C-alpha cells in the first residue's frame, strides 16, 4: 500500500480553502482539524460533529500592556536599540506548546472526544492544519514574543521551528495531511523570475518546502466561481496524482486517484 496523501493548498484569502475541507467527508475521510486562524465556524460549523473534528490553536494575542509597551518603544527608540530589545514575558505565549500537545493527544473541542496521538491514525483520517500562516505567527511569538523588530537570527530560529514540525508531520504520520497556506510572491535569483509560492518565514525555506508534498494546488476565485489549479503560470505547484489542469474544489478526486495508484483505507 502506498503512503497517505500530503496535500498543500495555497491561495489568497477568500478563495475557499477552509470551506473545501468538508469535501473529504464525501470521500469517506474524517477531517481532524487544527485551526490556527479564526473564521472556520462560518465555513464548517454546519457539518456533522461526528464527521469533522477540530481544535482551535490560534496565535496568541498580545496583552494590552504588551501592545502599549511596544507602541512606546517604537515611538521613542532608535532602530539599533529596538533590535536589542528582548521580551522577557514570551514564555507566557503557550499556544505553540498547545499545538505540539494536540499532535500528541488530539481532543476534539466539538465533541470532547479524545482521539489520542495523531501518529496512531490511519488513512481513514486527514490531519488538517489551517493554516501555515497562523503556525508561523505562533512560532514568531514563541521565539521573540512582543519584541518590536525581527532580527536576522530570529528568522533562522523560526524557520527551524516551523520546518522541523512540517518534516515530522510529513515523515511520521500514516494519515493524510492537508496544510493550507496563503500565497506570496518570491523572486528567484537563479532564474530571474517571480514565483507565486506559499508564504514562508524567509527565502531559505522556499527551495526545499515543496519536496514534502504530493500535491501542491492553488485555490482561485473568479467572481462567484471557485476552482483549484496545478498549472498556474509562474506558480510553484506540483502534481503526482492529478493531471495538470483546473479542477472543482473537491478532495474526493485526489483520494480516488490515490486509490487507483494503490492507496487504501
């Protein structure tokens, strides 16, 4: 039997990434979601709680005291002094640890059911992380807290934290994985081209990030029509199971293609 699917769905806000998660249910796959951003309730709240589970782990919100301190620092200190500042309270930003603990013990906040560690799941489930942007923001808060400026070494730490988590998810799990991500424009100095890529914390991750995924799709919206594509010109996309082209936003077609090539529930 071939490994479960690893899908990266990239797109701008409002292109239906979160709403499309429920199409896994039609394919007999149970979405097990970790939401790092708000707004999922409007898209998925009407689904049957027996068939779609979730945990909310948003990036921590700064306290009003912290925000006031940062505002004062930005207004009164020069760039050199700001770069040297440290947030001694960043240990209070515990949401990154909640994310890791949820991977070790997924307790649904809809039904209060405990589904154990995600590493024990099979391909009848899909671990959904919606989205990468929220995970990156969590990592920034864990590394620098409310520090006003992000220094070059900080980027390396955030890249290592996020990158190590993605590597573990893609290498260790037997269930399907879906990661949603916002889109960014990145200049490739080798080809002198500007590519549409997932929004990542620094250029160092871009060249290797795509290697972990079987399918990298872009979600699009034209007027009231939603669609996916793996053939957008100038976009860093990938197709192992679907043919090149434009598709309806439904994960069932990827599941069926996976089954044809030897996948099974």
